[in-house]
């Protein structure tokens, strides 16, 4: 039987700029293969080859998606084998993880030299334009966040903080049963990202294996993220392993907590990652109903649609800039793609598969 699959992001195009959580994601692994070299789509294709080769294995496989284009991978983790494979362009030019063996794989060998120089020249020419567009996108996301802050303030000013704190305390009392006297294993990831197509999230995939799912509803500023932070801290104190998922728009905020040992997840289930209960074990926790002063929506019925419209318009503008980034990047990646020797690319994938076989005493074929 094929093992479980988890999909998420390791980086995000956010209001704080390009934000990475890879040090947390890769921490604790025994071996990490870093695929180095500017090859355009080459590393993503290698990761795709690896995913195909390992799809029927019984490992739990983590597929880490690229934040600009979620249809591409930039990392894979084989959970039980404690092995990771990561695009060096996505993580670090000088990779160091305490207690982890780093194996560098050269992907530049897959490029045909006669076309590589043309691709590199085009990349150098387009780099200033792409960098400028990313900076413009991040400025737009930051402006969007400030508008969101205005939206939040309406509800923050009418939040019953004592009630909100009691909700977090009640959750800990009712759900956070200590597993054992141990240090909690904490991992930080992104459940979603602002891609060139818009917001993408993997909440259904990341929660499909847990028995209990709590869908947190509410308005901006109704205390959801603060509650998650309090719960996460309490779980750590109690030695409960926790997967912490940050907001792909504002990484200072939290969107979801998963407690694998308790088969439990609690997550922000509002736009842009709005989901609804669909099975036994699902329930809704509505922070607006429980912790916001009654009649707040009605009292601000004129202001709320205005700030909501401003927010959506600014977010749409931010995404449109990312679409421009992708257009220029695709031009560069097409040039690199033309330079890739497919046989050499499969050879790099085979090299990684062979090394993993030695590490794990298993086998896989392309």
C-alpha cells in the first residue's frame, strides 16, 4: 500500500517579503540532498521524477510546493526514512543543519553547454526586471496587510479578550492530553501560498488523516491567530508534537495547528482557505459568535463593505504582479528547459534514488 502524502509550502511571497520556514521543515532529518545549479525547470523535473519513482512506496511523502507556481515541487521529504531532497535555489546557498548530513547534488551537469550560455545570458538580462517585480509585489502585499489591519481593528475594538482567552484555555483542557513526559517536536510550515493564480491551500490534504477537525470561523480581528499561538504554547509545555502552519499572507499569524499524536487539527476556516465540516469528527468554533460584541456587524454595516472591497482590490493587484513575475520567469525557464539533456536529468534522479536505496535498503525505479 502506498504511504500517505502531505502537501504544503516551505516558503511564501508575503507581506514580509519572501519568507522561508525551511530550517524548521528540514530540521531533525538524518540526510538532506541539496540539488544545486541554475537549471530553470530542471530541479522541479528531477523532483517530479523522484515523486513518480517513490509514489508506491509505503513512506509518508511530503511534497513541498513552489510558492509562485504550486504545480511545481521544490522539495520532497521521506518521513520514516528521515530523508529530504530540496532545491538549493529555494533553501540556502550555504546549507547547514545541526546533526544532519548534507549531500550536494550538481544539477548543472544536465545542461547542454552550447545552450546553457544562452539561457544564462537571458537570465542575467531578466533578473533586474524580475527582482523589481517581486519588490513591487511585496510592497503591494504590505499595503494589503495594512488595509486588513483596518478591517481587523473594527472587531478587535469589540473583542471580549477574557472570553477569547477562556476559549483557548478550554481547548487545552478538553483536547491537549499529554502524551508522555518528553520534549515536544515543533515543525513550522505554510498550509497555503499566494501564487500567480491566487491563493492556494492544502488544508483538506493536511487534515484528512486526523479524527477530529475543528473549523474556526470568525471575522478578521476576532482572535483566531492569537488563540492558535496560546494553544501551540500550551501544547509545547505539555510535550505534544505540533505542526504549526503560518499564514501565507502574514507569516506572523498562524492559520492551523495539527497534533498528529492526538489525531487532532484546529484551523482558520475563513477566506481565502474557507472549508466546511463534511464528516464525523468535524465541528465549528465561531469566534465571532463567542467573543465579539453582539451587533458589531450591524453597527459597522457601512464601513465593512468598503474596507473589504479595498482589501480584495489590493490583493488582486498583488497577485497580478506575481503573474507578471511568472511571465518573465517562464521566458527564462523555457531557455533553460531547451538546454536540458533529458538523459542526464534522469541520471541525476537515478543518482539520488541509488543513494536513498543505500541509506534505506529499499529500491525504486524510474
